C-alpha cells in the first residue's frame, strides 16, 4: 500500500517540501502534474497529498487557524487517525477518485479494477504494471466527469488522482480540459506521468508541475535491505538494474539476478569470439524462440551494460565498494586491465542500440543477436548515442 505520509517517501525532498508548503498555505492550483521517471513515488505522493487534503482533522485546524499550534504531529500532513484518513488510505473515500490504466475487455472492467485495488491493499510493496495497450477507459472518465457536476459527499473538496495520465485518448483530454480550467473550489486534480510530452500542451499548461527525480542507487539498495528484507548482494544488483526506479526494483524482487547475470555474460562469449552461428543459437535458446518476452531480453542487455560499468570503474581504480559484481571482482579487474575506455564506450553504444530495437518492432531474436554481434566486433563503429523512439530518457 502507498505510504500514509510524505515522510515515508524516499529521495524526493524537493517535491515533498513544495507539497507541504502548499498544504500549509492552503493556496491550491486547479490541477497538479507530478512528472518524473516511472517508479520513483509520484503515485504514492499523489495519494499522500490527497489524504492530507481529505483529512478531517486538518480541515478543522484550517477552519480554526491552528496550523502552527497543533498538539499532535505536523499539520501539513494527514493525521492518519480520523475516519477520512482511514477511508482514503483504502481508496474508499467517496471524495477521492482514482483512475489508472487497465487492460482487458470492457465487460470485465469493474472486476479488473477491483482486483487491482485489492492487490494494492494487500501488498505493501505493490507495483502498478500494465500491458503495452493498457489505457484509462473512456467509460470511467465519462462517469467521473458526470459526478463532478455534484458537490462532494463528505469532505470540503473532491480530489481526483489520475495515474499515468498519458494513457488517455484525445477526446478524454478534451473533456478533462474544461474541468481543469474551471473546476470550482471543491475539485482538485492530480495527474501523474513519466512521459509528460505525451500529454497535450493544453493540459500541461493548466497544471502546476511538480518534478520527481530518479532515486539514488544507494537509497534503493538500502530500502530493499531494510524494508523488503532482501539479502545485500541481491539488493545491490537490483538497485543498479532499476536505473533509479524503486518501483522497478520491487517489480524484479522475485528474480534471481545473479543467475540471470551469469546467463547474460555467458551469452556474450560467442559474440566476443565473432562466432555468429553459436551466438544465434544461444540467443534463440535463451529467448525460447520468442516466449521469453521483450522485458527479459531488455534485462539481459542491461546486465551487460552493468558489467561494462564495473569494468570502467575498475579500470580507473575504483574500490571494491563501488563495484556491483563484487563476487567476480578478480575477473573484472583482470578484464579492465585489457580493455580501453573507448572500447567500453563503443560496446555500450551498440548495446543501447540493441535496447532501442528490442523496445521497437524489430524481431526480438534478431535485435538481440545483432546487438551482441556488434558489441563483440571491435571493427563496428558508431558515431552517436542512439535515440530511443519510446522516450526512454525523456522524463
């Protein structure tokens, strides 16, 4: 379940400070756009913000002007004890509306939404994951907009949280626009996205933007060991693989990352020898002839990149603590003494190009085979860092 307060969010001090000051002053914009990499706490912060807005104790303090003299805890957060906080924490408050992308048939929409919410309530480390075609359904948006015509049920305002708002249709944005422009004093919108450029400029311009940053690797590793109780070697590798996203690290926590890393490195060996047939056979075996999925292949390439990162660090004298693959330190330092920084960069660029292909419409086997062979061929030259069609680095 999402954290009950801003204090439980990690690595987002700037965003939290802004939201706390907003709650303290009581001056609210019509809408807020929380943007940043996926899995860094935007959705959790949006729900914590909504709970604070719907907290009955905060509402009474605001009326009495007691923000500076409250006896129990900070007045700019939800108290966590009133009926409003309890309902909001379970996403059952009648004045908290929560939209998120779903997949499947329209006839199964209600059960799909309920199953997702139940899983979210039961799992303290739940991560929202979607299929590529998942979207915020038009029927849910229409029902919400009809409800906004009425006054809130219990609280002084209604809060609408739209998770991954970039997964809406164009006509939904048009319908939402009027409510964002003239929501009235009793409705506040919070949109979250990791792809803000996919939102129409008319929506972005009417929201107060709050930026969330990628999380430091050390903070993710510490969270995984202290809170999720993962072993330190596993937490360290997952934190590096997560690329600044705690959500992704939590999503991968059931993996055995060291085993997958060994498979990834073994897969590169025939490519480094220039053995095309052996590389293709190994790729097809690993991919199970298309059944492994693109995400598995993407992780394989990212393990290759993490290995190259360790080589680069070791080449310039980094201590053991700076390495991810410490269990293979001797091998890393031996290889680092035999490879140049230029060659490491060339391999990284070839692997990045393979990631772009895997994320696109290229046949996965072909994309991985081509990327490995180019990374293993010192004669293959690349002059610029490949652009990712999916906006992989566009936050």
